[in-house]
């Protein structure tokens, strides 16, 4: 595959437009279908050579067309193949009709398909064209096959997974393997779609990279290629002030651990100096637990304003363990024109005051990153969260636009979106990250990147990626502390 396509995500609508653009440039669309079907047949033979029968389930559109090409190729290679169709095969049109003519065997109705124990199933029922809930007979077939431990190779997408959103349209195959074409689709990465794809192969069927790149809207998988150019590098002239000064705000005496976790993560992630800004009431507790991290008493907004006159304070993390309320709002509003990670309680504090926050971020644009998990996202963006038509990517994009901040919409499929339209989906986070304090560590890593001068989107995307890599390195029994110790070098 062309290297520039490796991290690209394209929606089904963009893919369809690229198909048209390819046809307009003189590329024979049937040859694309043929390449797609051959890739599926090759994957079926390679992955499941022991199958006694390949049962190819073909739908009413071009996904079915790919299935007929695959079935013919499997027979040519000497395999035992049976084809079952949903809908009337005689009603196929265009390339799919031509593909069906390649198939010389019988075509049985889908309803007659009885899975046999040594079957491998090729799912070519619906792909990128799925636009509504699956018809009942297809749902019944899926229910009959899922859970029987049969290998399923999905063509483009497991039938039932919406390629734009990753949501399930009534039911969906749980595939062992998915073969898709030219580039990944959002539904391969967003949950629950991602968990239904099995191993994913992206196959180049011959649409020129320039057409694919021109047709994509800039959706990306989060990899270092997105941000490594912005990463601060150490050299002989480095000194701690050049590596950035990060401030993390602590909660009161009963809630200091979260801020210390963020601070430790910020230091490990490369900030030259880290200070915990603590209320006087919690100074002694924080002092008893800090070594390399410094400590400063900050009790109220006037005290903060005075301290902010020091321009060497590079970035701020506000929210972990801070407490919800008026004080959090006053601190956050004072920091909107600086480099700020607003997390946890910092986000929740604006549930009833969000227009105040968004107006301030619009009027005093600094480098703001907000890191809501699903619950916090719904508190700050209730209308967007409720909209079932939008994908998680589209929700993060809308939230970034209305808040004027870079949004890190967390979860196993974290989406990072900036107000100016940049967006990336993260895919390297292990489930062991679902542990207390893991979000505090993420906030600290992003804070360190901001302190080093990275732009907000790149700081956030790099933070999410390093957090995922640290999770993988720390292993299944990770705690927030071992996560901090596992943060990998940047770049
Ligand atoms: N560049 C490309 O885009 C290529 C696409 N190819 C294949 O073409 C597929 C897309 O083909 P199509 O656009 O024909 O779409 P599908 O084959 O996914 O769906 C067929 C048609 O079914 C109808 N439909 C949608 N949802 C339905 C529902 N719930 N119940 C009943 N009918 C429904 C729609 O009219 C849709 O066009 C891709 O997934 C891929 O497998 C390949 O042939 C190679 C080239
Ligand atoms: N199942 C999962 N797979 C991968 N990453 C996860 C999973 N669950 C949570 N995470 C990540 O772990 C972190 C948890 O953050 P958060 O919900 O704020 O927890 P806490 O408040 O306990 O620190 C986020 O970065 C999130 O993306
Ligand atoms: K499919």
C-alpha cells in the first residue's frame, strides 16, 4: 500500500466518491471489483486452508459482487464452494451482475444456508452501502452463525457494521478477519465495530493514491506521523526551563493523589520542571509525597493571577481531584488564554456554565485541551452526546467547534479533534488502561507536551498515543503508578 494511505481513514461516502473519480479518470470499475474479490479469496485460502467448504454469502450490491468474484476464484483454486444469496441474483446490476456471471455454480437462497462444522464463511452481504437496519432474514442468518465458532471473513466490513460510525444496524457478524480496500473506514476503529472486525487487512485494489488522498477529508489514525515533527528533541543546549514548566493544581487535603499522578506523569513525559499548586491546607500532605516535583501555595483567584505574571509557567493541568465548583471555574477562566488541560472536575464544574467557558475560550484563544470521558462529555455537550446519528468522530468534531478547544473524547476508541477540523482516532490503547488514575496520567502527559510548546492538537494526539504505548508496556496488571514508569520516549 502507498505509505501516505496507511494512516488515512475514509468514510463510505468518500469511498463512493473516489470510485466515481476513479471511473472518470478511465479506470475500469469492474477491475477494481475483481481485485477486491481476488484479495478476499486469497485471504480465505491463506487464513483458513483447512476449511472443507467456503460458504460465500452474497448480498444485493457491490459487496455481493466482490463475493461472486471470490467464489469463482476459490473454485478455480480447487476449493469446495457454495454460494447463498440474499435477494434475487437476477436483479443485480452493473459490476455486481457481471461478477455473478463469472460464477458457474448454483446459487441458493440465504434462508437455506445451514452452516456445517468445517465451513469457512465469506460474508459479502452488505458493506459500505449499508444505510439502515438489516432486513429480518439477514438478522436471522447472523444470529444463526455468530457464536458457532466458525471462521468468518468479512468483505470490506462485517455485515451490519456501519462504516461511518462503527454502530450496529440491527445485528452484525463477529468476523475473525476483515479484508477492506484502499484505506480503513471509521467503522473499523470505532466501537463496537472495531471489536467485530477481527484481524484487519487493507488491500490496494488499484485506485491511484492521488485520488484517494484528494477524496479523504483528513480523518487519520493516531500515529507518530501526525505529530512527530512537533515533538521537542533533547540536545546539548537543552536546559530545564527550555523543556517547559508544567503546573498541576491539587485538590484539598483529602484529594491530593490525582494531581501528584498528573505531575509525576508530566515530569516523566519530559517537562523540565513541574510544580504542584496546592491550597495551603494540603501543602504538608503534598510536601510529604513530592521529591523532584516542586510545590507552591495557591489558594484563590487573586493569588493565581499574581503567580501567572511569571511567564515561564508554560502549561497547566486543572481538574484531577480538584473539586467541582466556583473555585474551579474561576481558576479555569483565568487560564483560558494560556496552555491548559481541563480534565475531570475542571470539566464537570462547567456543566451549568458551559457558555461562559466557551465564550472565554473563543475570546482568549490559548492552547486549550479538554479530556472528557463519556460521562463528562455528556455533561458539557448534552445535545451532541444525545445525537444518535453522529459518530464519535463527528461528536468530537462538533464539540471542538462549539467549545473552541481541542477535545480528547476518551475511551478505548479515543478521538482527538481540534476546532480547526483536525481529527484522529486512537487505536493503541489496551483495556488495562481502564484503572483509577489512568486519566490523570494522560492529562499530565498532554500538559508536558503543551509546556514544551507543542500545538494543542499535536500535544493531545501525542499524549493519547504515548499513554496507550505506556499501557501496553506496563502490561495487564498496570496501575496508574506503573503506567507513569512506562511512559515511552517521545518521537
Ligand atoms: N472503491 C470501492 O468503493 C469499491 C467497492 N467495492 C465493494 O462495494 C461495496 C459497496 O457496494 P454498494 O454501494 O453496492 O453497497 P452494498 O453492497 O454494501 O449494499 C447494497 C445495497 O443495498 C441497499 N441497502 C443498504 N442498506 C440496506 C438494508 N439495511 N437492507 C436492505 N438493503 C439495503 C443499498 O441500496 C445498497 O446500495 C463495498 O463494501 C465493497 O465491498 C468493491 O467492489 C471494490 C471497489
Ligand atoms: N477499555 C479501554 N481500553 C483502552 N483504553 C481505555 C479503556 N477504558 C478507559 N481507557 C482509557 O483510560 C483512561 C481513563 O481515564 P478516566 O476515565 O478519566 O479515568 P480516571 O478518572 O480513573 O483517571 C482514558 O485515557 C481512556 O481512554
Ligand atoms: K460484508
